[in-house]
C-alpha cells in the first residue's frame, strides 16, 4: 500500500512540475501503474482474482489513452512546433 | 523472510526509477527508465502471485506503449527544451491549493474508514471456481462475470485505434 501511494505521489508530482507533455504522459502511466499495484496487492491479500481482472481493464484503458494522447501530441506538434504545455492555449477563451 | 527482502528490493528499485523518470532532463533517457520501471513492476506482480498480469504488463507496457512513446519522442525533435519557457500567467498557487484540498478530503476519507471498517467481503469468488492456476482463474472470471466490461473494453480499444489514426494523419 505504501509503495503504491509513493509511486502515485511521484506520478502526481511529475504531472505538476514538468512542462514537457510527453513526460507528463509518462507520469500518468506511473499513476496507473500505482493503481494496478494496489489492485494486485489486495487481490493477493484477499485470495480473490477479481482485482487482477480489474487491473487488466486498467491496462487496456491505459493503452487506449496512450494511443489517443500521443496522436494528439503529434497533431499538435505539427501545427505549433512545441511540446510545452504552457504554450498549449488553443482552447483558452 | 526472503519474500519480504525481495519485496523491499523491488519496491526500492520501482520508486528510484520512477523518480528518475520524472527528474531526468533527456526525454529519451526518461523513456528508457520507464521501461526498467515497468519491468520491475512486472517482477512485483510475479512476487504477488499474478503471473498472467506480469506477462500482460511486459507485453503491453514494456513492449507496446513504450515503443509508442519512443516513436513520438523521436518524431518531435526537442531542439528547444520546453522547460525554459515559463508562462507568467501560470496559476501555480491555485493548483497547489486545489490539490491540497483534494488531499485533505482523501485523508478524511481514510481516517473515517479507519474508524468504521467495512464489513468483510462475501465468500471469495475465486474459491468457487472449477479451475486452478492464475491464468485460468483470470480468464474464467473475464469470460463469465465480467464479459460485458470485457466487450466494452475491446470496443474502447477499437475506437482509440481509429481515433489515433485520424489524429495522426496529415490530411484526411
């Protein structure tokens, strides 16, 4: 549990302090991994496989998120030539 | 004893590589540290008795997602490091305040649930399964109790695949 929480915190700090959007996406992957570790730890503690099934779903959603997010990054980079999130203000009013 | 030594070693490696992923300047190095981190997480899954999930972790994360990241890092050349430009209008204080509020709420929930512990779970679903072995158990649950979420997940993956192709295509 403590390991999962610590990994989660590292991911959140990564999202907050870095300005490179690719590293922010990697931090999100770290957060999802922390959630998976928590699910699997409880599943082995309670002798119940349902946690692992949910971890499989989390991995599927993480793969989908990575594909779409990196597609957005590529499309954005082609227009603006940057990966800095502070310059990403297309949708700001 | 040996198990706890292995657990703490793997945990230390996972946390160390996670910190390296977040703090390294070079993005390519960051991705490589991410691969090592995922491999150690897979080792932790094996230690926790989830061999099927460890295999999935290595195949999907270390094999698929990280290659995707490497492709994108190589495609967008980072001649101008993004850390130099700082937006003066960035509202860091507001963000930290909001996240502190969320942290306080989560702490309150944890404290509350410590005071009133939840009732123990009903009879374990795994105990009634007619098969043994980790992969068989996961597969059995996935194709019986969780069939509809499984199908929805496959639909989600299909939509994500089409969406990524549409986004990354130069002109339709």
